[in-house]
């Protein structure tokens, strides 16, 4: 704020305000902030001046060709705090700079600080893009991503026609369909049938949704997972449910 930058909070930081009724239900390991591309260096400088620096164990990955930039800058961390800060140049994977600018342009003022939060519909598209892309990075957080989507649907006022329109313009209609169909299949939230039909009239994306559920939700056995974003002094573990339990739920 002192550097005249008003970021848009993404994922956990915005969900605590818009979707989760009790903050303890949505732990965070990083703080995702979307900033204008032209202000990215200024934002990094503002955090650096306050003791935040890149950590060698937390480098952002690149594409297989190494040609595309990651959606966010290298995570920044301060020695006395465990929460990392990720400054995003785009709102997420598969979301272009144009889509990110549009999202930021209609973001809503936060009630908790000098930042903005996405509209519920735009945030669903951000979360859907992560759910359908993170498997390429070896992520095992799919169930949490679907829970985020379900909480937005259940507790926020989603403008569904605007969501379908934006998903089509941004070229992520198929990703949105896949993620929302998965939410419905697991019974986490009810997605209007007309919304799914608007995103993919022919149902293309169902097979992908079932593949993602099989790969990332229906695990073979219970196991403790160590966070990929852990670094010395902040190791985090959680239990990933086993296949028998998850298949029964599924």
C-alpha cells in the first residue's frame, strides 16, 4: 500500500473472506497476490525492503521447454515468518495477461485490508485452472482445491452467466467444466446443469474429470505427505486418505 500498489488476493487469502465461514477451515502455506505486470518489480522491491527475499529451496518451476514464464515471481520469505509471499503476474495457469487484467479490473474491495478480492465467478475460474493444471507439477492437493470450489459455490453469490461468458472469452471453458463436474461428482456442491451445458454442451471434459479424480483423489493407500513448499523450520505434514475410503465416498 505504501508503494501505491493495490494487489488482488488470490486463493486462500481471498477465500477466507468470501467463502469460508471459519478461517481455521482454510490453512495457508503461501500468500498469493496478483499485481500489475508493470508494477511487479516495484512490488518485489517493497517486500525486499521489508526483509523478504527469495529462498533457494523455493524456486518457481518452468515449462518443459523453459520458454514460458511462471504465473508468479519466485516466492519471497522473511526469516521470522513461515508464510511465503507469491507475487503473480497472471492470476494462474492457463489465464492470460488479458484475462488477469479483466479479473483485476472488476475485483472487489476487501473488508480486511487495502487489497482487492476477485468476484466469486472469476475466482472459480482461477481455482478451476489450478485444479486442471497442477497435476503437471506433481501436486497432491486436489481434494483441497475442490473443497475451495465447493465453498465458493455454497457461500458466495456466484453470477453464473457472467462466469460462463468469462470462461469462454478467456479460453478456459473446458477447464471450468472439468473442475465443476468433479465437484458435482464428489457431491461437494451442486452445480447448475445449465452452467455445465453452457461451458461444454457436449459434455467434453467428463473423462478428464474422472481421470483427475482417479489420479489425484483416489489414492492407493493412506500416507503422510510432506509439503512441497516446506523449507527449514517450517515442515508441514498431513494425512492423505487411502483409496478404500475415498472410493467409498466417491
